C-alpha cells in the first residue's frame, strides 16, 4: 500500500514540475534618417548570464536595482584594420555567467532612453508565441556635441566611428553607466556619427519561453 502511494506521489510530481526555457534574441537596424540608407542590419549577441540575472531581479518585488533597460551605449573598440585593408571583427563580449563588470571594448558615448522625449522610446509588442521589446534611439545632428562636422573619416580610430553598441540597465547608483549591467553586445562595420547626419537605431529584443 505504501509503495503504491509513493508511486502515485512520484507521478504527480513529475506531471506538475515544469522546466521553463527562456530564449532571448536581438536584432538591430541602423539607418541614416536623411537619406534612408541602411547602414547596419544584423543580429546581436545576448549576455545570457546578465540577462538571466536581470530577469530574476525584475520578478523580485524587493529588488532595489531597478532592473530594466535604461540606455544604449556606443563604442569604437570592436574592429581593426589589417595591412591589406581588411576589417577584422572582435568577438562580442558576452558570457553565460553573470558579470557585473561586462562592457563594450571601448565605450565612447551613451544615451538614456527617456520616455519624456521624442528621440528615444521603448515599446512592448506581443506576438503569437513571443514578446518583443523594441528600442528606438535617434542621434541628432548635434549628438555627440563634439563630433566631427562631416562624415569624412579615413580610418576607424575616431571616438565616434562606432563599431559596437549594447543595451544597458538602469545604473545602481542612479547616474553612472559604470554601475549598469550590460545585456547585449553587437559588433558591426564602422559607422561614423558626424554632425551632418542623423541616424536612427532600432533595436529589437525578442523574448520567448519554451
């Protein structure tokens, strides 16, 4: 009798225990808003260790770290040019382990995603089997304020010849991105942001459960 009860309990537990799989993927499109030219169109890399941590923090009612996407950061340290003029791409800096110090190779600019402005936005789009987080960020003519006047750079060494970017959470100290958590990283061919062009970044993060 006891053996039968034990078997029934085992069956009940096996039927109710659910192993949930979380799949997160990302994609970016960068275009020149004046000409309509598409400058970058590619998938990104997810920092799974940090993403898992932030998802858990977002579900924690006692969380004090404000676990949400807060800004987008740009850098110029992910590519180099060899002697033959070929662009060499570094590997995205992501991991399956939590790394609170993870960051871009060389961050040179970042922008807050401010809901009270018209040049940035975050929207949630529900699909049939997934939910998308759509981040839109526009860099106007005067951003960065000390950028070159024209996009005439002859190499990829300038601070605002961007070749990498990533999404970061709200900083734990409330102000410095140095205390933010990097969630994604994408490496791409260099794109100069100068004061004679306005560019738009549309960054889509897709979340699926399985």
